[in-house]
C-alpha cells in the first residue's frame, strides 16, 4: 500500500543532501547514489553506494543505509523514520526498506528516468520495477513520494553510465 504526501521544505533539503551523498559516492569511484534516514527525534543516518569500492553488488546506498539504520534505531524508531534517496529505490532496495519497516520514502530521480539516462546498448543492469509496486504488495502501508524535482539529481549521473 502507498499513500501520497507533499514534500515540505525540510523534505526538499533532505533530498538535496541525498543528491550530495550521491555526488560523494561518485567521487569515491562508486555509482552515483546516496540516501539518508531521518528519525522522528532528528537523528540522521547517511550512506552512499559502495558497489565498486567493495565489489559487493548489494552495496546500493539504500541497502547500506538500512543496515546502518537498523543497527542504530529500534524497529519502532524505523517505523516513524523517513528515508530520502537521490534516485528511486530498485526492487532489491525497496525490499530491504520494506523489511526494515521504514514507513516513508522520498526520492528525487525516478527509476524510469535513470533508465532513460543509460546509453543505448548499455551493459548496465536495470530493473524497471517501480518501488511503489514492491511496496504495494507488502503487508504494511508505506508512503512513497517521488519523483521530486531536486537540483543535481540528473546531473550527478551525467557521463557516468557508459
């Protein structure tokens, strides 16, 4: 299940930070994705993609983030937290977010928009399954907001894929 929400100025600021984390991931030689969780008490957990630097294909920003956040926040805190990510979570990451029980997700660049940025004939893996579809099949409601226009969300990918 998913519901609709309108991003606040705080949400937009957090999304901009997620894009900044994506920029850092790229600077560190990884795929340009970043994410953060904000707990209801204001604590923030941040992560970036580490697929290339660790050689771990599951090292997406959101899966890294779920592992870190689950170590720092209780299940009740995760349920009232919000995850912000530079790009729509893939099916794997959506599953991890669902199993962590995080109740709200905001993303900047849509997954279909990312796929459109890949060059023709690209060898990059892509899985065109919207996160809303994954969450809709779950047993608890998840609010999904996106894509949300945030400066730099497309630009951080420019020239990377190919």
